C-alpha cells in the first residue's frame, strides 16, 4: 500500500508523451522493503538528508560503489556515408530476398505480380479482423460529456495593479505558481534577432541582487535550494499569432513562491549583461548555437513540425525569430560574432581584413571551399592559408572560429546560391564583429525595455485560496514594478520571408504550393500537410459536419489511419489530426520508407473505407476531449491563453452543444462519408481538391523528394513542382 501523499503536479495519466517518470518511480518503490510505501520516497529522502547533515564524509564509499573512480571514457558519433550506403544496400538485399521467396511461394514471374498476390492474401487475412471489429457496437455518447476544455477549473480574471490577471484556485494544491506573459510586438523589426536567446540570457547568465552580482553557478545553486521553479521562455498561439515572453516562478509553499517572485524580478530587470560577464554570455550563446545546428540530427518527432510551422507562418517575423530553430541559429551566429569582440581595434581590423579576403573565394567550387575552411595548402587555396598564417595570434584564433563556422554552414548552402551565400557569411561576420559587444548589449537592453511594460503584460496564478492570499502583496509589488509608459505596437512588413529567400537559388519559385526541406542525414521522409479547417468558433452545421468527417479516421482506433499505416510499416507516428482549437487539419507521417508509397497507401485506405454507425459514434466521442488529466499548472496556463485568444468556455460549449445535437442524427454516417474527399483531400494531394491556403510540406533526402515529385506529376499535374528548401532559406540576413 502507499501513503496518501499528494504530489505538487498531477500525474497526467491518460496522456501520451509523459515520459517514463512514473514507471521509474514505481520500480524504485518496488525495491523498498516496507509494506507501507511513500509515493514521494519521503523516508528515503529523510535518511539522505540525515546522512548529509552528519560530520562523516558520505561520498568516498559511494563513489567507489557507483564506479565513478574508474577510468572515465567518452563516446562520440559522426555520420558515415559508407555505413549509410551499406545499410541501404543490406535493406535492398533483404527486400529482394523476400520477393524471391514470395515469388517461389506464389509461382509468379515478376515483382508486381508477386506483390499483388501478397496484397490479396494480406487483405483476406485482415478482413475477418475488421469484420469482428465492426460487429462490436460502440456504446452511445454519455449523457454528460465535457462541454468545455476544462469543466472543473475555477478561476477569476480580476486585474492586479492594473495588469490583466487570471487566477485559478485549486485548494488541494500545496505548491503555487505565478507567471507574467509579455507581448513582443513592441520590438522593432530590425531588432528582432536579439529575441533569439533572450529567455536564456535573462535566466542563465547571472543576475544582480541589491547591487551585488550573483554569478550563474551561484544562482543555479540558490535556485535549487530556495524554490521549485524559475523559467523564462517564449510561447506562441497559431490561431491569434500571439507571441509572448513568459517569466514564471513556483514554490512548494507560499514562502517559496514569494522567493520565486523575487527571482522573477531579478530575471526581468537585473540580468548580468555587463562586458565583465562576456565569458558567460559567450558560453550560453555557443552552447545554443551548437544545439540548434544539431537539431536536425535528433529524433524526427522532436523537430520536424518546427520548419513546417516556420514556412506556414513565415509572414510573422516574431514567430521566426522566437520559434524557428533554423532562423534562430543564424540570429545567434550573428550575436556570437558581436560578442566575440576582442576590444582591440587592431585585432578587429586584422580579422575583418581576412574575412574580406575569404569573401573573394566565392567563385570557387564547393570542393575547394571545403579545402579553404580546412586550412588547406593546395595550389588553388594556398592564398587563404597564407593569409591566415600572417595574422597575429589573437587575430588568428578569431579567424579559425570564422573558418569553423563556414565549415559548419557549408552543407546548409545549395549550389544555386553557394557563391552569394559564402560571400554574405564572410561579410556578415566582419560586419557583426565590427559592431561589437557593447552595441549588442545595448540592443538587448533596448529590446527588454520594449517588452517589459505593464501594457504588454498579463499575469497567471494557480494555487490554493490560502496561497493566493499569502502571495497577493508580492504579486502586486511585481506588477507595480512594470513600467506604465505605453509601447507602440510595430507594424511588421507583410512579406513571405522564406519564399523570398528560396528565389535566391530557385528562380522559378513563384508558385510554391509544394515544398520539401532537404535533409541528407536521413533516408526516410516526413509529411506535414496542413490546411484551414473548422474552428471552435464555427458553429454552422456544415462546418461541424466537416470537423466530424475529419475525426472519422483520426486517433488510435483499430480502423484509424495511424493503425493501418503503422501496421503496414509505412510510417511511425502518423495520422490525420483535426486541430479544432486553431482551425486547422493536418496530415502527419514520419519515418516513411517512401513518401509516395505511404501517401498512395493512405489514399487507397480512405477510398476503400466505409463509414458506418460505429465510426460515426467514434467521430463524435473523440470530439469531446478534456484537459482535466493535465497538471494544474498546465490547465491554468492553457485556459488563460484560450481566453486571450477568444476561445472562452462559452465558445467551446456552444460548439459542443451542436456536436451533441448531431449525435442522434439518423443519417450521420452517410453525411460524413460524403464529405471525405473534401476534408481529407485538403491535406492529401491526389485524393481531393487542394486547399487554397494549404501548406504541403515534406522533409527528406534528395532521393525521397525526387520520387515524391514524380508522384505529384502523376497525381496532381505534370507541371507541379516540388521546390527544395535548405536551412539557409530560413535565415533572416543582416542588412550589410
């Protein structure tokens, strides 16, 4: 049995992507020998505190037992074209061998006939399973489905010190959390690049307290000991194009939360952005540049939505500078070169002169540029290695950093704009180094001042009534520190920033309905197609029927596109997702062995599908989701954001009342079936009419994109072009 111990954060049971924390916790509890066990491991933690409070050194024996005194080792990885070719070759051999085996079994003469026979057997084996599933009648919709996204959340919206505020009260909470969100649209467009790392520069470089600098390491240690959370991050809303800087603090009790509010104020007003702290600032920038440049080497599900969203929302520069890792990587590359300022005009002049000479290498082919960045001494590139050798030691160290950056960025540059991109990068590094660190820090302060004002702010609190009362004065004091002077909202130029960059290497890219991001680091492909669709504010019957039609084959039911595609081995995470809160529908599929094969399979499944009463009930049931299983903090933040975006509980309730009324419609299944080509075709080229505002975005290596373009020629039209995007297309370049 377990102690009845409440955790500060609700467990999140019933949600995907919650990690393995609870499984790990249960494994730890299983090892405990007591019959009565504390979910929070309270006795074990108390014992640890007791040991640490003693006079003896507890670490020597434990370090030895844990193996930490043994010789350390490290591991690294790098891409191997030879290994990639071997893996692909072995896969092809396995496929060929299986085709031979099946051909012998079916006594067929070619691969097409073999696969046709196999498909027939597969379908015959599947049919009894599908019939059995259809025979199980789903129960009717419950009488009291959730009519809002969070029926149980109690909240008020009374301002604090003139600042709009949302306060959620959950009396079972012991902890409490406060956040302040600031709109960013007061930042001039020319200064948006300084947003790219603003959260980290406010929270990870150290702060001032009562005029005394607290170094970042000491700050981390104090935060660990004093409070539950201090975080600074950006949040965006696709529906309203709302982009905000959110500064949040939390404590396990009211006393800790008061301390957290104090730390929030330091992050907001007293980050250590002095020239004396440049080494720490440079470290944070370098770490993030490295992480962003490696983003596309991570698991696809962790990053592929980002470039799709950047392409979709490219007319919103705030989104690109805060949320697109490809745009932010270039912003930080620029900031890094400003902060590399050696504070010596002679060294700066040496390095900028060398970069000017490097720019002249733009006429070289890619192979020779590779030699230049490697410091080669071959005949065609000797000029630049000789120029490097003539630099003073400090200037040469900076020049090597420039060569390292060019080496890292060369793969992001397509052949069509290689010369211009190389020249731009050399000139940009010289330009930003000349601008210097002091100018960069002044710009950061100006950007922070433009953002941190009472007119841009809104407050979100969550905790018990007692916690709210205990921290009320502190929250009001924080709100009172915000400058009351109005900020002018900027009118950013309405242009398609990424599409304009695409034309640098693809002059024919005037109509860009279909685009593909080239990712040579993978062999599989990704679909991210999206289109406008029913939103929660759309209560006309036609709109709601369209939404229900899009719900028929979503989710994880046995008949869903996810299960069918996954079982066929044609994608991992995948499916059609109606995003009713933002008024969109998307088709998503990752790790597709062949994009065209996956899409043909999905379309064939939809063409053969029969919507019956069971599937209609499934579509209704999946429409009534709720956030009640999320953490208290997540529920409060989500509801507060919904209200700002106009998605009030009243709006959601009106939409769901219409849904509930349709549940008893006798011809619902037939009505939904008739809408499938329109609804699913909007995100599946070749199934139905494309959406005028649709985004048809794929990711994959050149071979995958070429095969998919062939599919588009056959399914959409011979003149259809899949325009290739590269990471450099997402940069917002310096004005040199």
